[in-house]
C-alpha cells in the first residue's frame, strides 16, 4: 500500500514539473528556460527535480517515450484500422492525445518536430487508408508533405488549448487531409 502511495506522489511531482515547464515555455523563449526556474515554478527543490530527471532534455525524452509507447499500445489495443470511420479514428486519437497536452505543448513550444513526426508515423496506416496507389518515390514525398500538414493541424489545435469542443472539427480536417492532400500534391509532382 505504501509503495502505491509513493508512486502516486512521484507521478504527481513529475506532472507538476512538466506543467511548470509548459508554463515557463509560455512565458519565455525555450532557450532561456532553466532547470532552477522550472523547479521553483513546480514548487519543489532543485534536488527534487534531479531525483526525477537528469536534465530538461531528459524530462522531454522520458515524456516523449511515454507518449509514443502508450499511443502505440492504444492503437494496437483499439485495433483502429478496422472498426471506425477515418474521422472517428481521428476523433478518438485526438481525445487520447489530449491527455498528453502538457507534453504536446512542450514539443510545439520547443519546435520539437521530431516528436510530432513520430506521432504522425504511428498514424501512418490510418493516414494512408484512402490513398490511391503511387510509386514508392512519389508516395514517400507525398507522405512527408501530408505529415507536415498534420503537424500544422496539431499546432492549431494546441493554440485552442486542446479544446474538446474542437476535436470533431480537427478530426474532420485530418480526415479531409487524408483523402485529398495526396491527390493535390501528386498533381504537383507528376
């Protein structure tokens, strides 16, 4: 019982640290954010920060790994590629991602496009469900262009503080991108 309570406190402290980093990133440029300021904002001693993370980079890496592994597990568990419409799949994925809005904010505020691309890569089977067949070279180019469109959509959603009300609208946009962006970009390259 004690171990479970200790784990809950540990997890809450990590969430406070992440929330403090998000707040600091909203107040100042990412280059100016320091571990001491994040610790102060989280209401913990600097030494407590280092119990949880080795550095701010470690904080970002561990949260990225957690998000990606849980998203992968979620997609496998829900067997997304068979049961729902594409728009329904996107709606549920956005609801899932909303739980990680603090970390998504960190990725967006620090221009960590790699994390967002890794998220999009996990969604690749959904994105390409409705695509016509293209040669490998063209398909690769199209996917990169469409992935950037998805990142822009995530950034727009984050600007709305990950509003639940807007999830259906953004799911519709992602569905539209899946269906129409490849044909649009293909005409530019063919």
